[in-house]
């Protein structure tokens, strides 16, 4: 079982800071756990030696921006102004740091230079090959500078009654695969009062929650025809497939419909990525929906998010005070309700764009 080097270093350093000889525990993506002990010391030593060498340098080393990593770094506010002042190309969505290095060698070192380039003038470089990717990179640079939205293709949205769908699952489920504690839906007429859900208090209700989800789908299929189950990213569909395998229900009629060729599931991330270039560094649901010049939908709780939800749910599991327990559940439900309202607002925004 191979554990990422970055995780080995992180947990190895925590053990040293705590002066704790106990092994560190890692929760793996498939629900299993692993432990890390003294065997990671050589990797930690190498990292610390390298960091000390960096600290001894007279000036900061040249680096590239990574949105997924830098946005969660406490030093982002320190580093970002320098990236922006240089118009570093790695600030752009879809431009890998290695691609930025090779573009700079070819004389394209700023976002403005990339925006003024042509597909023919951009060489094939790692992570940026082919006319389609180069064309998108040029438009991404122009969108970053101007704030404009560029349409690549016309979005084809399925016909039918849309129900917006989002799940919350717990990667910290003890001794088993991820437990979905909340299957959330927004049904017509798409107001806060039209939020529907299936909830389970803990992993002991996992199977009942799964059956409750299937029952909801059967009800929606009966009441709304044709039905479109809209979600953002592949996570929901992948989770349904995992649950079908977990409970040996791949041949269940509702499951085969959900996962088959005529599936009602519709990933809204696909038309966004296929048809639009947005003035964003990330194309997550919150990136798009919170932007004031795009969807402009704001979650009721600004601090909420998927990781926040997991923390609140595990607090809910451990809480013994019934009033506090209900409060935590209500907060999680409100967050999930805002998620499905956000996908509804995204749907409306996309339809307006392509009128």
C-alpha cells in the first residue's frame, strides 16, 4: 500500500512536533486506514534538510502558482501579489507550471503575451498540446484580463423536469467505506421550501439511507417524466456505482436506470468545461456561483463547504446534547440545501447565456 510522499512528510513532521512515538493514522480514499511510524524518518529528514537550504538562500526561489495548492496555503496573500504583478501564466486555469516554464522559454512569459498569441505561434509543450487546448489557453488569458465570458460551443441541456442532486459523505467512517449521511434534492418549484433529503445519523443506517435514496428516485421518476437529475462533477454518479457494488445491487432496476445509457443523471460540469471560458482560476461549483459577475449566488453560511460539512457531521455523531445535535444537523441540511439551490441557479444562468 503506497502512501503519497507528501502525506508521509506531513504526518512525520507532526509526530516530531508532538514528540510522540505513536504511529500516525492515515484515512485512505477507499475507507481503509494505514499507519506511519519511524520508517518515514528518512523522508522527513530529507525534506527538512531541503527546506533549511531554501531558507538560507538570499532570495526566494523561482516558483509557479498552483491554484489547488496555493489557495489553501497561509502564505497565499504574501505570494499572490508577486505572481499577479508578473502576470505569471501559471495563474491561469488549465496552465500547468511545467507548461508555463516551456512557454516562457518560447518567449510567452506573461498572461498578456499569451492573450495576444495565435494557436500557430504556441509550440507544443508538456500539458499544452493540440490546437484545442492552445485555443482555450488564449481565451483563458483574455478572460482573466478582461473578465469576459467566452462561449466555445452551444450548451445542449437535456429536456425534462430538472431535480438538482448533491450528496454529503463521510471519509472518516470507522472501519468501512464512505458513508453518505445526506442525499439532498431540490424539486420544483425550486425554492428553499422545496428542499428534499434522505438523512442517516451514522454508518449503522447506511443501507437504509441507500434504500431511502432509491425510493426517492422511484418517486421522482413516477411524478416527473422525463426526469433530469442534475449534479456538479462525477462524484454523485461514482458514489451510486460504489453503493450498488457495496450492496450487490447492480441489477436493481432503479440502479440500472441510473447508471445505464438512458440515465437521468446529468453532470452540469460538462457543459461548463466544454462550452465556456470563465474569468476564474478554478471551475468548481462555488468558484462559478459565488462570482459576482457570473451566477452571483451566496451560501447562507460563508464558512461552509464539503470539508466543513464532514467536520460538523462528525461533531453531530459524537454530540450527546440533543438540542446541540439538532442544531448541527440543521446547519448541515442548510448547507446542502444551498448546494442544490446553487446548481439550480447555475442552470438558469447557463440557459440565459445560450438564449
